[in-house]
């Protein structure tokens, strides 16, 4: 089966593609900044505020362990949120663009 050929230069100039690319870039950049800051808070906090990370919460579990564990939950939450936004917004805009190009 032959693949469909698209005029990629025309697609790149299409205002809907530009809008889609802008929305996706803005969304991803914002979450990338949040994720990077959240990730680096663990080693920076452990280095510069060890007393804060040594605070006992439950028995031998301290704030540092809970913060490290929270990174897994935050990562999964961000992934699920991205999947929801991509399925609802980005995929809809992409489908509209592709449907009109066919």
C-alpha cells in the first residue's frame, strides 16, 4: 500500500498547524520547567538544607524519603495529565488539520 504524500511546506505554513505547535510548545515548556525544578529540589535540598530533609515524619521515614517518593507520584501525575491534554486538545487539532489536507 502506498503511503500518502503530504506537502510539508504547506502544512508548516498553515495557521492551524502553527497554532497547534505553539500550544504544544507552551504547554510542554511550562511543565518541563516545573519538572526540572521539582527534580533538582531533591539534591539541592539534601545538600543545602539537610536538617529539613532529616525531619522525622513516621518512625524512620523522614521528609527526604517522602520527597523522593513524591517524585514518582508527581511524574506519573504529569504523564497522565499530558496524556489527557494530548488526547483532548492536540489530537483533536491534529485530526482537523489532517482531515482538511486529505
